[in-house]
């Protein structure tokens, strides 16, 4: 992705090195909407997370690499602001820009306490994105999804949840929680996450139009989507899959909806809730 020297978003708050206090994470999918939370928390809705070691200083090389990542995510966020601002305006809606919180280890959010173990997430309560940059090392080394556009896909997915909040979609789904069994609600959660993947693809479509994409970028995003499908993560973690516990969709579904958004660039083509075949 061509990003060096371009506009960086000012809607970024850097909390690295600032402890958040407390480590309980709970409240369900719409309390904290995360990219891979179901896998990393083992499917639990109220999990006690270990505190990361906050006292290990970064080497000069590590610090330089992380500082570059900060510049990168600021550019990606700026691109999402430009593209979604225009698309929402065309749809007759405003686009209040979300703030991206960069933290290390754990922090406070409008959805409660959060740890790096939850992965990147969007909090509907304060309409902010939260990212511990160490997740990108996880994405590359643990999930086998390297590349800067894999990182960009993560941010674009969480911005996709912001779009759902602005359109009233996530609030509508949240109201179903008390009316359905967990297994039934999981089906709606999957459709919510796949739509966020679709919106990430729509964003990538317009990145291509701006000539910001390089050879292999889309493949990096698809590889990341493939790496964090529920079926693949469950298979790797426990040796078998439990489809009724899926909350984000299979690898094939996540890739399909990202590609659909990328190929069409049309936000009206992403109604995962009406789709008979995901």
C-alpha cells in the first residue's frame, strides 16, 4: 500500500504505556465488537484476562518499528475518513469520525475494561476504535497473515462496525440479544461481522480507485480474512469445529464478503441479514 508521506488522521489518541486498570472483559458481542474476540477469549462472554507485562521497555529498533506502525494506522484512518465521509454524504447522512485509541496491554473504553488479548475492537458505546499494535505481530507470526494491507483490513473492518452503528444496524441487532438463545443470536453476530468485512472491502475498492493499492495488497487482506475465520481458528485451537458457536463467520465467508465489497464498491450490496446463502 502506498502510504508514506500522505495525510494522517488527527483523530488518534496514543495511550501506549498508560495502564487502564482492571482486566475483566464481558458484556457480549455488541459491548465490544472485535475482530477475533471469540477465538482469543475462548468463546466466553466473561473472561478474566492476564495482565501483560507493562515494564518491558522496547528496544530502539522495536520502538522505531512501532512508531512507523502508528504513522501507518493514522494514514489508513485518514483514508477511511475521506472515503466514508463521501459515501455517507452521497447517502444523505453525516459521518462523525471515530477516534482510534492506540494502547498497550490494557485500557479503559466506553464498553468497559479491555485487554490486548481481545484483539482490535470497536466500542459502540463511545464510537471509538481500539488497537494494541502488538496485534499486528500476532497477525503475522501467529495467524500467518503478514503485510501492511492485512493491517489495513483490520482497521477497515472495525470502521465497518462504526458504519453499522451510524446506520442503526448494530443497535437493531443488539436489541435481539434478550429475545434469542445464544445459539440463535450467534447467527446474527456472524452476519454483523460479515457485513463489517464487506464494508472493509468497499473501502478497499475506493483505495484502488485512488491508486493507493500495490500488487499483492488485496491478497494480503484476503489472507488475513482467511486466517481468522471461525472454522479455521477453532480447528487450530481445539482440533474440531462447533458451527453453532461461530460468531464471525468461516474463512470462506469472510473472504467472500470482503471480495464482494471490493468488487462492487456499492454499500447497497452488503445486506448480509437478507442473504440466504452466506
